């Protein structure tokens, strides 16, 4: 995994924050990007696995799929994230482009149900905010998470999900915390075994999901999980671009 860290994670192109592996086909032609020499470079950490308490770890590794280098995820009754944290929160990030590929779907898996909350592919965005605004239940959950992991959860988490059942466009509030909300951008088996590409207005999606403006973006992660269904899931993630 060390050699992968030297090539993958978040990189930079001008004022743009990029996620993925060096050598991946560009989601945006660089010649089409605004020329802004005054934009400061953004320093970011390399990506790495974020484990979840009490869960087996999903295995992430560099791979190729249909001729494209990617981050391959294989879950076997497991759940963890490949997370890329920004050293400086991005208040201006708006447009997100990302791509993924999936081999199969467990038709039991849906993020709409707590006991089967698994997804073959997720892109997870974490946002900062005023923790004092949390209600009592969320404060308790955040404090528990901090005790278990040594890290306070994000103020708000927005996920883009490939779900086995829920219709595209669904906005689903997590049964565990209403500070986690999920937007279904792909559903069912119709697009399996092919690369799928997406472009999302992150600010508009956040306001639609949470009913409030977004705070600064602090991290982006990929997540493939199969812990609740006790099954298996396989996906590949191409680059994600924020600008």
C-alpha cells in the first residue's frame, strides 16, 4: 500500500482539489479549467483507511478496471472508508465530479433500512460546522464516537450512494444520526460492470438534504460496505474532482 500512497489520494491542478490515482483519465480536461494564477495551492494529506469501531475492514488496493487505473474496494462482511482529508477546509468547493464501477449488488442492501444499511459504492463528504447547535441526542452520539475513535465526527456528512433498492434522487436520513444524509445517484442492477460518471452541485445537494447552507468541506472518502447484510461487495473508484 505504500507505493499506492505515493501515487493516490488528493493531488492538485491549479486551484482544483483532485482525488484519485496519478495516471487516471481526467474527469475534466485541464485546458477547460479557469486560469487563476492567484489561487493558492492547497496542501492535502494522502488517503488512508478509516476503520469503524467493531467492524471488519474493507480491503482497498490499486487496480485496473476496463483499462482504467482505480482504487479497488472489496468488502466481505466489513465496513471501512478510504478517506482523504484536506489540510485546509474548502469553503468555496461547489462542483463535484466522480466515477465508479460495480461488479454486482446484494439486493437486500439498502441505505433506507438500518438493519441492511450497506452499499456497493459511496462517496462520502464531511463538513465542518457549529457543534453547539447539535441536539442532545446527537451530542451524546458524537461524544460516544469521540470516546471510541479519539476523533469527533463531522458536523454533517453527505453521501452519494449506489443503492440496490431506493430510487435515484431519494434523500435518506440516517437512522443513527440526522447529521448523516444520503442521496441515491444510482439504483439497481442496470448499470453494473460499466464505469458510471457523475457531476453534482455539492452546495445545492447539501441544502436539499439538510435544509441549511453547507459549512466548509473537510474531507472526501470512498466507502464500500457489507457488514449489515453479512455479504460481499466489490467496486472500483476513479478520480473525484472538486472545484
